[in-house]
């Protein structure tokens, strides 16, 4: 999955898998890892890679996220290139198309958010996108599922024969700690102002199951400034408490056990620009 930030890649992955494997948010640059979701069907298995949105990087983190996207192109059998039906095709879309053409990728273009766009907007986007030298274009809604079955059928038709990489029932290969960290981060993204989400990352420090079956999880919510720490905590700890409570309920459903979630807000100044700290946080170098 490739496309500009906030075009709906994560929502499409979840729709195709049939369950939540990657977090979604109205904030751009929500996805920060190459997340694999697994689709099981009659006689086929699709391994989806949800990538960060391609953007003009302003930090070391942004550079690494873009490199992560380009690195996946060489590994993929098929690339789904998402375009937003509600917005004009822009320089970012054209840059991605140029990269895909240069990589010689097998590309399917999906014009997403047709549930929000007018018919005129959708047709305009399809006409604009059809100028690229790709063969197949699909109007879809990742949110409602409209048009997604046709897209899946085309993906399956283009996949080579191979082994079953994951057992039946597997929906993702993400490590448990990363899944937990992403769920916690999602709850803060839903509550914070536009300028702060990019400066926030969650790091799980410990996961331990007690004898009584309760799972203790300790995690750091990392920001770049002392002023941001106050925003994340909220007046009287209200925002931290609300986000933590919602995350705990979702984790209990995911893990099938009671969860004791302990969050602390930590300041790591300019972490997005510090190469060694990005290494420790798991953001790989190109």
C-alpha cells in the first residue's frame, strides 16, 4: 500500500483483512512502520504491507519513513497506489507515480473515499489518474468496503503461486509490544491538536502476566518538549487517564485478559531528529 499521508491505507488494510491490524486516525503520518496484514481466502493468502504516507521530510524520522516505503517496492509482487477521491491529484501523487514507474512495479490504482466524494469528484480523479501508465483503476471506499472485493480479486489474479506464509487465522506478524504501543498511541492521536501527534511515540517497557492472569503493561509516552508533556497529561491528568482507559479496554479485548496499563509521559528532546534515539525506538536506517 502506498500513497500520500491520510489517504486511507491503514483503513484499507483493516478492511481487506477483516479485523483491525493497524491503527487509523484523521491525523496524517499515523503509520510509522511497515505493518503486515494477512488476508485469507479460498486458495489464496495475501500479505499486505501498510506503509507510512510519503511526504516531504523535515526530520530524520521523516527521511527514514520515506526510505521504508521505497524499500518495500522491491519486495512487493503488487502495489496498491491509493489516491484520495476528495482531493485533486497533487505533486505528492505524481512523485509516487514516478517512483512506481521507475521501480517497474505492478501497480493497481485505487481511488479511495468515494463514500465522501461526489460522483463528479470521483470521475475527475479517475480521469486524472488514468494519465499514468497503469492498467487498472478502482473506485473504492476503504471505510465501507465498496469496490474492495473487485480490488482483491485483481490482486489475487496477479499474485504468483507460492507457499502459505502464515497459518490460518493469522492477521498480522507485528510483535505484541508494537501492537500494544500503536493502540496506545492511537488513543492520544484522537485527542490531541494537529501539531502534537508527530512529536509523540509510545515505547512499551514491560509486559508481564501475573499468576492471577492479569497482564501488567508499562509504557512510556514520549514527547519532545516539557510543554507537550503537560498537554498529553491534560488538566488534572484527564487526557492521560481517558486515553489510557480506552487503550486498556481495547487491549483487554485483544489479549483476552484483564490488563493493568501503566503509562508515564517522558520528554526526549527533539527525538525525531536524533539518529541514535530513533535507532533505540526501532525506526530503521535506510
